[in-house]
């Protein structure tokens, strides 16, 4: 790795906690591990760590956390990586699709997962309009449209934890079953036949690969499931999910949005239910739905 990085890895491993470059340097010098003739070894340590993370990204053995400290990437399940505020800001400055809240009940009967295809889907699409996400987050007269992929491998479901890098602060630290994000207004015409993923397969795979990276030769089966809504909480009251089942033929995957999503793993319904308090409320609905489905 290089002398400074070798010492940083050694010090962090022994101390087993995040440290600043100054702290890493002091410990390295005090123990005689760090050998340097430079006048500002702490700045050299900071530069080496920062450059390694910048160039290698998620392949770096190190990650930056808040307060100017560094940690080992193997700790990311218990410590959130720090990202510059501009990344979160850019997400809020994108255009998304919204539906008037007053129109919602024309298309779904109420809270829950509605699996019957809506008959007036052309009218549904006609009511959608683009809106700046930042504005939509503050406007309770509109519902934001998002994709929601339920990824399955045999009898297991892929779950993940949301980090502070995501804009929805009310969901920070919670686990989820559905993957997905806001739908692009430019895709609304080709994407919506939402009830026939085969027509929109290319666009849906692109949406999915923003969060889950798959080898180019792997094309998972995608099946439309329904529309999901829950008005019990502010964050879910502002969103309606277009839900798809995604069937993997292998448990292999790579998270595409590292820093946004962590601790991803396949779990059985029983394992999810055992810690359901760790999950956000859309996952509660999906868990109950899947349990009932398997009974029939």
C-alpha cells in the first residue's frame, strides 16, 4: 500500500476505532512504526488516505467519516461513511414524477399493496407531471412516484440499510426490502405500461442497476406486482411505489450505490420478521403480503 497507508491500517486495526490523521500519526511515531523526515507527517497521512479513497473508492481499505476522521471500510456496517453534502444536494435538485394527492384514491382503494392492475392507467399517466424533488419534498399536495423492486433468490429476499447520505432523513438507519428510486420524467411514456415489464425491460433494468450491479450477461426476470401506498407516516404519505418482483438466478450481487445502501444481504421471511422493528413501514406491508401469499 505504501508506508503511510500501511501504518494507518496497522494503527486503526489495533485501536479498533476511527481516528484523525493526527492521532494515527502520533501513535505511529510513538511506537516507532512510522518513519518519515517530513515536517508535517500528519498532513502527509491525511493526503495519502484521501488520495487512496478518491482513486480506489469502495475498493479502498479506508473510508472517511465525519469530524475529519478515518476508519477501516470493514467497519461500514456499524459506522456510516461520510460524503460531501453536494452529493445529497444533487439528488434533491433532480426532476421527478408526481401525482396530485387528490387523485390518488381514483387508482388505489387505500393503504397497502394493491395488486389489481388499474383499468384507467392512461388517465393515471396523464395526471403525472415533472417537479423538482426539493419542491416535492415540501409539498403535501402531490405524491412522488418511485420504483420498488423486491429482489428474490429462491426463498430469500434482498434487504439493505439506508444511510445518512440519502435525503429522506426520516428513514436514516432503517432497513428496507424494496430497492428503487424516483422515476425519470423522460421515461414516463416508454416506461408506462407499468403492468407489462417485458415492454419496458431495458428501462427497468437500467433503474435496477442504479442500485444493484449485475454482470452484463445476467438479465433477471421482472414481474409487475402492484402499487404500494401507506399514509401512516409523513415520508410514506408522500410516495407511491410501483412494485416489481425481481427473480435472481444467483445470490451474487454488488451494491451500485455504495454509501447510500449498506449491509445488503439475502434473508428469509422468518429472519426479516424476527427483526421487523429495524425496517421501515413499506417493508412491514410487503412482509405481511408475502407471508399471506405463501399460505395460499
